[in-house]
C-alpha cells in the first residue's frame, strides 16, 4: 500500500470528469489537504470559492463503470484551531409559519481543541455556561464523478455520493460508490469538526482538514447507491428530496444488499428490516436530502463475507 | 398513588369524546389489559375489530384544555406466548418501480420468550439459522381525545398522540400530551413485543399486553405536540405526512421547549440542535408518519427542572 | 322531487355522526343557508365559531355504507354584499427562505355585486386601478360523515370530502361521496364568492350563501374517493399531503373509474390518461391538500352511462 | 433577423458547457432538426442514445450571466409519420399498493397525421373504437447551460430549464431562461406530438421534429426560474421534487415578477394570485417535477411592458 500526499492548488465545485490531480493504484492510501466549505485553508486564507471546493479528482487504476470504489476513512485531522457554523435553524426544518421567529442568519466561530477532544462555541450560549461538545470529525462531501457525462454541484448529492453531510462518515467507517467513469475520479473535502443529525443549521463546525483514506476497487460489484459499514453494522445511503424518497432509495438498496451479501430472500430480509432496521437522517438541508438505512452488526446473519 | 386495574369489555377504534371506562385522580397508576392490533386478547380470541382497538378512555380528574397529561410507562408485559407480523416491506418505503418485486403479503407468527428476553420468527429465515431478536416491548398507539370535537381513527396520529408506532415508547420513557377535553380521556393499546425503526413492514411483533402507566396532570403546561423524556434525554414528536413535515413539527416544538424549559434563546437553541440533535423515524407507514427530535441528556444545559 | 329549506340554529365543526338536522328522500332538493368560514351569517353576525361551521347533517333515506351519495350543485347565491380574504400568501406555498418577505397577515374586504357578476377588493391594489374579478361562487367544504366512527374537523378533508376548497365545486358540477354511515349524513358550508387555484392565501372571498343541492343515492356504487362530472368532463378527487399523494389517490381512482364506467382496460386507460389527462390543484393550504384528476368530455369513449 | 439551419451530427445528453454547434446574433431565428427521446431521427434511425439527446448548443452573442435568454417557439413540425409512447402509468403516480395492478411496460406506436391534425394509437383501445386525439406538438426538453460549471442530465430539470415536459411549450409560447455562462449555450430537443398533464406514462407521443425558435437576449433581466408568456397570460416555472417544492419555486418567482413587471406590492400580488392564479402540473415523472404558475392575461394590471 503506497501512501500519497495530495495538497492541491486547484479545487473543484462539481463532481465531474475533470483532469485528475493524482493517479493511484488499487489499494493505495491518500493523505489529502482539504479546504472548508467556503474555501478557507489551514491558515484561514480563502483559496477557492463556495460551495464545498473539492480536493481531487483521484484517478484509481483499474476502476471501470460497473465496479464500485471502496473508501476507508482512516483519519480526519482538523488543521485549524477554529471552525464556524450558522446560528439559526434552516427555514425548511421548522413549521412554515414559524420561520419569521428565527434569528437573523449569522456566522459564529468555534474553538477546536484536539487534545481535549472538544469544540467550544465562541459566542454566548446559556446562563449556565458555554456550549462545549465532543470533537467528532466527519467528511461532509465526497464521492466519484457521476455517469452519463454529468458534472454535479458539490452543494448536492446523488448515487455518486457528493454533499451527504452525514456525521457517520467518520474514521473507521467505509463506503463504496458506484463507479461512473474510468478511473472513478474520486473527490473529497468539506470536513466538519462536528455536526448533529440533519445538518439543520445548514453547517457543521466547518474547518480545514487533513483527511486520510484508503481506496480499493471492487471489480464487478454493481451497486445503485452508496453502501458502507462501520463498527455498528452495515448501511446504505439514499440521496433525494423529499425525505420519503431518500428513505425509499436507501431501503431498496439495503433489501438488495441483504440478498446479494447475506443470501436473504425478500421475505427474510423484510422480517429482519421490519423488526431491526435503524434509520438516520444525515442531512435535511441540501438540495438532495440524505437518509441512512442501517442493520446492526449483531442481528446480521453470520455468513462468509462476499463482495463486502 | 392509587393503582387501578382496567380490563375492559368495550374497545374503541377512535380517540374521541367517548364515555370514560375509568376515572382516576391526578397521579394515579393504571394497569390495563390491551388487545393486539386486530383485537386479539391474551388467549388469541378476537374481542374487538381493527384498527388498533383501544383500552379506555381514562378520565383524569383535574385535566383541562390548556394542560398537559404526562404519562410514565412503568411496565409492558406481553400476555401471550406469540405475536405476529407481516412478511413484506410496505410498498411506500421502497422505490415505486421496485414494488412488484416485493413478496405477497402474509402474516407470520413469532414466539415470545420473556424469560430469555427474545422473540423468534416461526417461519424460515436464513440458511444460517432462525431469526432471534431481543424482546423490546413498546406501545404502538396511545394518547388523548383531540380538541375540537374530533374523533380520530387509531390508524393515524396527530398532536393528540395516537398511532405513532415508535419503539422508544418503552418502559422508563414518559411523554406528555396536550389535553383537548376535560378529563383528558386517555387511551392505550396496540402493544408490540418489538419493532424496528419506521414500522416498515406495517407491523411490529403484535400481541396483547398488560400495560402499567402513571398519569399526572401538568397544569397550565401548554404544548403543541407530544414532549417526552427517557434515560437518553428529552424528545419531541411530530406526526404528519410527509416525513419532512413531521420533522418540522418535532423540531419547532423542540425549539420552543428549549426556550421554555432550559432558558435558551433561539440562537442558543439552534446551536445546540445544529451540532447535537438526533432524529428517529418512528413510523413511515401510517397515514401520518412520526418523527422524533431528541436532545441527548449530556448536552442539555444544567438548569433546574421547571414544568418538565 | 321535494324541496326542503334548511336554516339551522346549530352548526358543526366536524363531519361526523351528529344528530340529523333534516331527513330527506332519495332525489330531494335542499336549499340551505350557510355561514362563512368563521361563522358569519347573512347579516355579518357571528352565529358559530371557526373552522368552517357546517349546515347539516342531512339524513338521506336509503343511503347505506357501500353506496355513494351523489350531489348536484344547482345554485350558489351569496347572501351578503361583502366577503373577506387574507392579504398574503400562505407561508407553505413560497420558498422557505422567502417567508420573512411576506406581508403581515390581515383580513381585507371585498364588495360582491351579483348583478355585475363581479367582486371588487375594498383595499388599494395597483396604480392602474382596483382589483375587480368575476364572481364565481363555489363550495369550500362539504361531504358526508366518515366511516369508522370518525368525526373529522372541517379544516381538513379525506375520502369523505370535507374542506377541499376547489373552485370547480360550482353550479352545474356534481360529485359523489362514499357513504360511511346509514343516511350518509351530508354537511355543507364555507362558500366562497371566488377563489384561485390552491387557495394560496388560505381563503377565497369568504361569505354567507344560500346553497341549493339535489341529493341522490347511488345504490351499490362503491367508490374510494369523490368522483364527479361537469360540463368539461369527469373528475376524481384526492385529498392528502403532500401534493404527490393527493395526485396518486386521484389518479388511481380515475384509473378504476375508466374501467368501471367506460370499460377501458388498464393499458387503454393509461393511454387515455397519459396523453389527455388534466390536473387541477384545488387547495395547497389545508392539512390535507386536494388534487383533481380530469378527463375532458370530448376524449371519453362514447359508451352508455352505467352508474355514472 | 437571420435564420439559421441546424442539423447536427453530434448530440448531447447533458446541458452543460459543451462546444457550440452554432453561433447566432441576438434576435436570430434557428430551424433545428431534433431527435426523439431515444435518439431516433426523421427516418426512425437511431443517431444518438438516451436520454433526450439534444440539438445544440447554440451560442448567442452578447448573452452573459445576469441576463436572460428569451425563446419564442415559432413552429414545431413533426418529421416522422409515427411516434411512440408507453402503455402504462408510471408507478409513482398511483397509490403504492396499486402498483402491482399496473400492466407490464411496453412501447406502443401512434400514427401522426398533420393534415388531419391528429394522432391515432396503433394498438387496441376500446370496443367503441380507436383512440384518436388532436395533434398538439410541444418541446419536452430545452434550456441553457447551468451556472457553476454543472453539466446536468437531460433526464431532469432545474432553474436552467431542461426536461420539463410541459404541454404548454407549444408554438406561440415564449420563455426566458436565466443565463448561466457566456453565450447562454441553448439546447433543444425531445419533441412530443402530444402529451397530457404530468407526463404520467413517462412519455408523450415521442417523435423527431423540425423546431423553429427565435432567440433574444434580455440584458440585465435577472430571473431565478424560467418565466414565460402565451396567449392565455404569463407564467413561471418551478422544477423540483416533490410537487410542493416545485409549486413553491414557481409561486415565489411569480410574486417577484408581479412586482418587477407590473408594479404590484406583495399584498396586491397576493390578492391577485390568491383569487386568480392557475397551476398546471407539467410533469410528475422526471427526477425533478415541474409546476407552472399562471396569471391569466385578462386579470393582469394594464401597465406598460417593461423587460417582459
């Protein structure tokens, strides 16, 4: 496994068929410098423009349409001592007639303390004290170039991944994307020091990162939506509006996966999901929302791993 | 605290202004026998008809519109050795063009073993063995008579509660409903031995129960949607279609609650929710879907409890 | 055909199993006095409270569950010289981040001139002059008692009808509702002197009316949603949130109707709908939205009318 | 006004920053040969692949981001004697549990008779005879390259236009798109000989066309969504899922337009829309649905045209 360092001078606001910034072999590791959502680098200097400027693309040798590109998130290290977030709920996550009661939108800063493992809001919170929360780094936007010649804004997401803004994309998790073009063309960026479910203020704690990922080609693994796994179990991802449709995509993909990877027929898979599935609402803010369908590890049939 | 036993001979398929089956004082406990979703009792004999025949209503002295009725779920004891569920995902939770691939709908039985703390599917599952899952009893349908003279089917839900089908309504959890009529008129039933998120096969493991709850009137606590708490923290409930709207109701109610109960202004509450909120999809099957908005206990401001 | 006059002293805010105000025979005509949406009578005096107090119920002899109750709207005569409406779009019909740009909600008056056949806004409109629009009376809320013992608020709608707020419910139109209880128990009220598609300010031009309808029992006509006809053709009604689901209900009902009433198989009906269907958005304001699915008269197969 | 003929040898499946096939001056007319939705030309020979291969792009001199490109549809002439459609409703437009009742998807042919002004289904319809409907040509997919470097599939739509599949895009109608890149880069294709509302079988009567359009640059006309006009009045277009959001986009854009072009303040515009707006459901099939918001010509204030 070769380790590559990628510190780009050019960034992209779409996931599409752009000129590769790096070529790697199947199985290689990449340590990538990423900007924050509006282009700020590790010194807080703007080096690209919004939305979510991407590091990449990375051409992975051997990846072809019909394969999957499997990403393991090895580490996410914030490279600034501060991040920022918005101070108000997005208008689409509250009752429409409540919208005028929301505060005016501002950007507030957070201190990031990797040693203490925490983030602290640098603005007044409550009479009882500051708002201090655990540091929990995650990738906001990553994925591959879509099929069909599309170049899709990093503001949104689709079968190819993109701006999914899920707090579950943290170190230890892995995820496979359907390869749409030769070489897959993998992009990553938009790191958050922390985020709640739904990204309901429209941001996490946004900052620059050093992201370490390993890339593996899964030949002939044909998937329709991202499929992943972490210590808690396996998951599938659906990206669409409204939430109902995102949930349909994720659930359908999980039903297929339980057949392909665990040998369950439709009734068996339905029983397992009906009585044990878990859903997470990753983001309910972007043009496409993201719903995660999970099956906990301890209820999965104990079969030999296939293409997983 | 007086303990009442309620084993009714008459059941209701709507939550509405029906004749009380029992009068209790503020703070009393009720041990209620409940039927399964299609009316089966502890001997499996049909004693009422679908949907979700309710035990009750219970008139709580002192409860008036403008108050909340606070329910603590003390215990849920299955009273049959078997339950049943459906064997196929509901057509609305998969991609529309995938619907014809679903198996034909059948009802399958489960063995319930309270000593082992498990439920076991009494139908073939996988080559590797049976499907055995932890017993995790919950209340599918409960709530109060709605305001405005409505009588609402137990198939659906609203601000008054109803058929929310959330696996979080388990022993140790409590929840307050907005009182709509004098005496509140509390109903309960539709117990599940277990259920996944979303109730995506349209059922949990359905069976009869003995449910023990304590009822407390919260005078002058004006709430718009159910608000509860459990060991993990506090939560609010939104019931509507689509999921987006259910989420809006729950989130708006939580924003109000964080102000009323924890003294947070809108910006402070937004910061807390933005970086720490958790959502659960309770059901995505009933005419109204149910979304739960949660704030974990360990991130809540440490203020003296008010009307909580 | 006997003609009855109904000028009630008691009004209802739910469609449910209430004591009949009138008994009529199959085929009779009723001339009913109705209040406006907040209870104002022909003198502008408040005689009942919101929402949409109903005149009725009318017990129709011979109507049983499994039948349909067919209503022909013969005339709608405003009984006041003024009506009122709101001055701002509802927050749910604009982009969420646009909501704060909406004007503060007020009620404005309109003059109703039946001789001129117009309504005129009694508030400033544009530099070029007043806002004068054609008088186009319609019924906002009508229907029958639901099945299953429900009593449903007149704020919303369902298979039983209710607050559909469609400008197409005007003189000359007829519509059948599925009978849910013996005698059908028909209610009507909430007349509008005029309304655009969608009722997007949350009101039409609201006023009191004298409504004349004929009621006919269609024995054994089993329908799932309201089905009607007017000079332009036939239509079906779906009531639900979101619009997508209301459209699904209306479209499915039309597919069934084209089979039952016109002998078209599924493929034939699909071809006809695919290339000739018309949709109308009746209301996108109430708790349940209403979508109308239409087939124009001139493209319908020329078959003998059956139960139509 | 110069007239250009464009009969391309290369076609595009995305609207994006592709090499122009033609440069024209502001105000010029283009007569363009277009393929059907799967690439069939006037001889029925496949010359490109799905979805909706586009003729273009056309670079319009002087068009810059911040301007609008105004298209007048002058004529649409089918260039084949046949078209095709699907024989079954799309699964997303019927109730989910009704989907298994839909016929298997097939493609059926139609005869197109321009002299008779009709299309005739070349498959069995009803006992009473064939299905013959008026010929009513329309453009399914057209628009400009999006801003931000995106290349968007011709299967879907957005602020830039695209696959809106509205039967109102017929000769005599005009529409302006927001310019996203220098020269606008206009594309067109996917003509239908006829289509109902919603494109609910997933197709119109698909065929090849000769399309004649005039292109005009509207300097400094900043619009968020397509805005158009025809003999019946003015309209705005919203493209999104679900229908509710498409309607929000279209309604918000109309509120802005009534201010900019007709001098109406928000309350005045709300009164006009509330009591006179018309909605059309253009398509409820594509990844983004399309809703049209209309104000009839006879109720518009009589002000001098500005940038219209």
